[in-house]
C-alpha cells in the first residue's frame, strides 16, 4: 500500500489507502467506506471496481497487452501448447518436461466420463442448443464425483480441477454428436488434448479418423487464446458462485451459463453471421459505407473490443492462423474470401484506423471454426471448453485467498418507500 485517497462525504473528510499491484492502475481500498460514512459506491457493470487480487492474467487495453502469469499471449500462442498454458495458469510457472508429461498424462487419463452420464444426454431434445446441454451435464458432474467436492481439501480441489479440464472436451464432443444423431466416441489416449477432441467431434466408429496437423495446431491456438481473460463476466460469475462455497462443478456450470449470453460468448458467431449477410467481396464497399453511417443500425461485428483500445493481441496470432488453415484445407468459399478482403480494407481504411476498429479475435476465430466444420451453435461451446482452464484457476485462487468473502454487491434503491398494506377489496 502507498499513499491515501481523500473523500469528502456529507461535509466530512475521509482517507482511504491506495493499493498498488505489480503492474496496472492503483486501487483505492474502500472496504471501510460504508462503516465509516454510511455510503456505498455506484458502479454498474463494475467497470471501475476491483473485486479481488489476482496473479493470473493482466490486460492493458490501451496498449494491447495480455499476459498470463507474466508471459505475453503472443509468445504462448506461437511457442507453447494448451496443456502447457493450462499448467501455467494452475501452478504459476511453466512446467519442465517431466512436469508437463506428468500433467498431460493425468489430464489424458481423466477424459472419460461416467458411463451413466451418457444416459443423461437422452433427456434432452435432439435440437437442444449445445450450451443448454453443457450447462446441465457439467452441473451434474457433482452427482457422479462426490470424492472431489470438498473445497477445503487441497487434494480434492486438484482432482476436481483436473477432472473438469479433462472431461469438458468429452462432454462438448458428446453434445455435438447428440445434436447430429451420431454415436458418442470414447477418448483415445494416444492423441493430444486437442487432437482427441477433434476426433471425438468429427470421427465416426466406422472408420479411422486422421487428425489434420494444421487444424490441430489452429484449434490448440484458439484454446490458448481463450484460456483466461481477467475478471470478465463469466469469470466473475464463477468466483461469485464459488464465494458461497458451491462445489466446483456447479461453479463452472454457472460460468458456462453466463458465457452463453450473446454479449459475452457469442461475438464470433455474430461476426460470421455478418460475413454471411455481406455475402461476396464485391458488396463490401456497400457495407463499409453503412458502418460509417451513424443513422444506419448496421455495425461491423468482430472489429474493435470493449477492453482493447488498441489492436487485440490475440488477433495478431489468429490472422496468421487463418491463412494456415485455409491453405491446409484448400478452402474455396466466397465467405472466406469476403473475410480476408474485409480485413484488408478495414486495416487500411482511415476511418477504422482512426477509431481503432481493428479485427479482433472473434472475427478470425469464427471464420476458422467455420472452415474446420463447426456449426455456429458450437462456437460458444468451444469458448467454454477453452475458458474452463481459466475458470478453474480463478476458482482455486479465490478459495485460497485470505481476503475472500461471499459476494454481496450493494444497490441504489429507487423503489417505493415503506407504505401501508391495503386489503384487496379497498384497492
């Protein structure tokens, strides 16, 4: 702590300590504000409120910086693997070879789900949204794994963390298979985390599935780029649910439910739908003009970001990955030509450059996932799959935080003051 912030409330002056992190904005500690002044702070969306201390992820939106445990996201996406990043987020340091092998082996051997859980899927309609299935099935894991729900036992917390990271891809693939009427595929322990997920999603029992290395690499990068993103809506939901002492499976299910909202997890789907609306490259100028028109409701989806006021650091990696996937799959579709042409125009158009409306990670990921073969309703499921690692790491950090308390936001009440009850016959 250093220095103090002075507040004048009701004609009285109050001093509150200013806390400094290792990097980023200082924070005014107002925990005693209500007790001393009788006043609350008003901050809808918590855009100026730090709800916790964290050592996991740091974002500087103005400079376009995203760090996981101090490592730049670009370095991790280019040089690391999703399993290595998962270990980093959970344990604080990058693993050596033995640690990585041991961790990967543990996750691999937790990928199967209880056989009775397969019957759970039959309770859903075939046209159920995969995220509805994810919410239900992940929440139900606590009914099958009673030996890892004691949040005060470090060993059980570790087991639960490993189970969630390992089983989410299996559940996600099962949700997809159920929606298309195909049989579930058991995990294959000889494959990588990402390769195994691709096989369980797109493979069939009748023939061997060959994992495309370019697609596997692209998916691994997408998982890395979505692994954690500081105290966003779904992460805050996981922490809030966890603050009550709820079991980890219920907390992650709560995060999935929050992520399902179109303002959070549906951005890449919106970007892809926009590209479909544009249709072909020759129509781009028309839509660019509409995007510049303040009176036109049309907006370019997948450009700009609420947090990043500069270029989204994750988009730099995805920009390269798009081309690698297109080349490997020999993509020949006007939709993807439109995406590349729109990207080129937006990066060079003075209007977009001035307003810093650069393509973000959602613009590229939606295009890539569609090229690989995922239907749009699976996009948010893939987001949840990757983000589970971050949710689990954030949940573990919260449980061990000595300052952690049950979440209880305050409000500015604007309803009626106390009034007398009137019997119904006299109203």
